C-alpha cells in the first residue's frame, strides 16, 4: 500500500470517528402532526453523560407509539439541531429502509449501557 493510499484510509476512518453515535432509550413518543411527512416526536434518554435529547422521526409506517416507548435505538448526537416547524430535533435517529423505503430502527442485539458510543 502506498503512503498516499494509507493516509486516505486513515483520513476516511477519522471522518467516521467524527460522528458520535450513541445508544439511547425512547422515553416519550408524541404525534407530530405539523411535520411534512407522518412522524413522531421522540424524547430519548442517552444516560447520565449525555442526558435526554429530542428527535423528529418518520417511523409512523412501521411503529406505533406503544412499540417505540422504551425501545433501545442508535442516534447521531453531534450533528447540528434541525428545526422542523416549531420543533427542534437535536439528534438523528438511525434506521435502514424496508422494502417500501420506510424506516426500520437500528438497535444493539444485546443489552448495553445507555449512552454507549458506537465504534
């Protein structure tokens, strides 16, 4: 591997490391009727070091409010806040598209500490 190629790979990994992706637990779910697309307002607990953050998420097609309450999720916590109408989304809740291009949440497959960072 040439030096330039190695430097590029290090730079790419460092770029990934800039994203602060953490484990959180959904503690509150509300309808979000003012959103352009059907969405929920979420309050997510990321543990004592990060605290509780808000997120607007387009999850209505695959999740009821009851299904989301107490669900463990992953979210990017260090992107700029995004204003959606009168609501400010502080974190980006992460998911992948299903066969209909609707969000399926990403979660750890074992119990982990709230606020744990993805690496």
